[in-house]
């Protein structure tokens, strides 16, 4: 059975693409793409990045991302299996028994210490509650307590220098216009749709009922509005692959989150 790397490489060659073209389109380093195709996952900094790169690469090539990720997990689990020796001499067997006994003893000691700590915590909580339940303490607490008003979560304003625009909140409407070739992956209402590439000066409008997630290959080359709100300024200076998650709220507002290199921005609220 072909490995994940072989499937990716064969599909790339079938499309007539070289590694430099793929790296430029997806904004992923060429050495990481080579590592995926060769199965050298240790060359990628973290498994989270490996899974993210595999999803983006699978979408770019038109492969089933769920199948690719499952095959990858099977390969990783297979590599982690440790095969036990076929036979042990008497001395090794004795060492194994000693190690088991020491492990059991350490486990017992740890269990006893844990129970003692738990008992101390329970005793401390009980004593504290008993002290707070004293009528005198309650009275003093009420006298010294001041009213505090919780701060509301920060709302990031969206700059909009255009003339008054009609904003709608009955569905999500995202308008795209490319100033250069831009690759996009789409998930609409938790359903993956076929990825596509916008050509220079090409425009496209996407709609969804509740949620719409975009994976953008060249965010700096894309003009983007969500329900009439212009948010291109939020991604114009980003050079890597960007994920935008937009969610429609029943309270007549739109919430978006921008994610780049695994780092997620604060929620941005779009409303009248």
C-alpha cells in the first residue's frame, strides 16, 4: 500500500507541478513539502504543523483530507510500536522483576503521599468554610465589600472609510477579489467544499447560513469583505497561509477570527 508521501507526490506529478510551484502557491517552505512526500515527519517542528500542512496540501491537490490524515496517523502509530525481544536470559529476567518491584513500591509511596495531600486540602477547605460561615465574619465581609462591575470583552473596531453600506445579518456573505493568483480552501456550515484558485482581477462571492471558514494561500493579494464590512486591512500584511473563521450570531452581528502560523487573533465583532 502506498504511503501518504507517495500519494501526495504521485498526485503532484500527475498535475504536472514541481515543488517550487507548490511551495509558492501554498506559502509553505519547500523543505517541509519534501519532508511530507518523503515521510520524514521529524523534520517538521511539531505534529500540529504536520497535520495542518497535510490538510492544506491535500486540499491543494484535490485529495480527501480526512483519508490523508487517517493514513498519516496509521503511519505514525506504526513507527511508535516497540517490538519486545524474543527471549531473555535469567539475569535479564531478574532485573525486570526488580524493576517491577521498585515501580510498584514507588507507585505505593506516590499514592500515600497523594492521599495525604488530598486530606490536607479537604481539611483546609473545611476550615476555611467554617471560618467564613461565622456570622461576625459574614457581617464584616458585607461591610468591606465594594461593588465591582465586570469589564466587557474587548471589541476590535473595523475601519470603514467607504460610504454607508448595507450590512445584512440573515446569512454570511463573503466577497473576494484577487490582485494576483490566490488559492482558497472552503468549509461552509461545517462542510468541506472543493478548493479553487482565483486568477488576477477575478471576483467571487461565497454564502453560508451560520459559519464560513477560509484557508487563503496569498492573503496579501486578496480584497475581502464580510457582510459589507471591509476587512482586507486585517490580512494585507500577512505573508503566510491564513485561516479566517466567520460565524453569524443570532444577536445581529458577525464574529471573525484570523489564524496564522497557529496563532489566533482576538475575536473581531462586526455589527451596525
